[in-house]
C-alpha cells in the first residue's frame, strides 16, 4: 500500500521527536500532539531502526562497482 508523502513526513518527524525526547532525558510518554503517530514516536524513543523494516542487502553488482580502487584516495 502506498503512503502519502505528507504521512511519511509526519512519521519521520514523530520518530525524530521521540529520539530527541530520549536524548533530553524525558519520560517515555507520548505527548498529546503525537498521539496519532504514537507508534512511530515510541520507535524513535526506543532507538528502533528508521524505515520500519530490515535494511536490504547490498547487491552483488554494487559490491563489484565499489572495489578498493573505487573508494581509496590516491596518495
């Protein structure tokens, strides 16, 4: 199911504000403003992975493109 861009942004902000609340030493209590997005806020507070899922593995093609010569600075 596709999620509207505005909704994705709101989820992202809820996670960011949750993470900041943890850093500020606040209680693990969702503020009234974020009740609609409480799950995302708590994920941010708890330090859950952003994006809501497992990271996808790097493809074999990308690994071949990024060999040592491609990422090492010449001296």
